[in-house]
C-alpha cells in the first residue's frame, strides 16, 4: 500500500458544479497537508496548506483534514473552466520544507463550459 | 512574484549522452529539492539539499545520477550515461526549511526525452 492514495480520475464536471477531491494516507505522523494544482506542462503550484485537522477556506476552495480517518479533501465551489488541471495532494511530517513531501498521483479535473 | 527557474525546459538526446539540468531557487530559500514525475509513478523525490549540503539522495540511482549545489543560486542534476527509462519531467523546488507554514515552491520543470 502506498503512503498516499489518490483517485487519478479523470473527473469531468459541468461549469458551476461543486467538485470534491480526496486522498487517503497511512502514515499517522503526517501533520501538514497541502493541495497543489498543476496545469499542463507547468510545475505544481500551491493551492491550500493546512496544519493538523480541521477546515480551511480560501475563496471557492475549502480544504478539510480528518486525521482520525486519515482522509483529506478539497472542495471547489462554482467550478470554472479555468479550474481544469491536475490536483495533487501532498503531506509531510515536519512542515516548512524540513523534510520531503509525499505526493498522491493526482486527479485530473476537467470543467466543461 | 519570486519563482524557481529551471533550464532547459526541454531536452531530447540519445541514450548514453550526459544530461545536465539546472535550477535557480528562490532567493533566500535554503532548501532545494529535485523531483521526477512520470505517469506511472507520479512525483518522486530524488534528492534534497539544505544550505547547499546534501541531506537525502536515497531516491536517486547513484550509479548514473548526481546532484550538486555549486553555490546558493544554482543546483544541478546530472545523468551520465542517460537511458530511455530516464525520460520524465524533472522538477526543482525550493523552500525556507524552517518549519511552520512555509511550503515548497516548484519550477516548471525540464521535460527530458532519451531516445
């Protein structure tokens, strides 16, 4: 079993839909959880960064962490065609680039106009 | 906006040739990471440095790959000799390495094809 599991999709939704992206993990020592967005032929860019359990909201994006279930989610409200990208979850034990990130393989999202 | 800069963006070469990829981390960042991304394996860490010293290179095939930081503004990843299975996108990332909410920032990668 890989440390981080993520459904690769692809996921196709109509514009305006609510999107839910998820990752599960096995290492209970992970404390810092991230979502990166990667457009085609670009590097991953940080979207959301959370510490420990709970919710974090930023505009149309909400990140949730449930450490008891070892499960993290990213919700996108009112999805737009510009949200079409691959979304990668990532997590680390110590935070702040003190160790290496463990990534999921990414979910490819397509938002149709 | 400060960015991680990688060169070249694309490289096509024949099996057996030496390949050198370069990375300029964000000014002030003391931690530099090298990743490889493939469809099959996703993003995998190859090596990382803090204050120019290698901390972990366990993800790298040591017989053909080498990573260095000649100075604080330049990191290099070399493959010699290259093989077709090395074809992938190689990303460099940098960070502050001091804990808290200070994530890694990625460059746009070097797309490598070994024929």
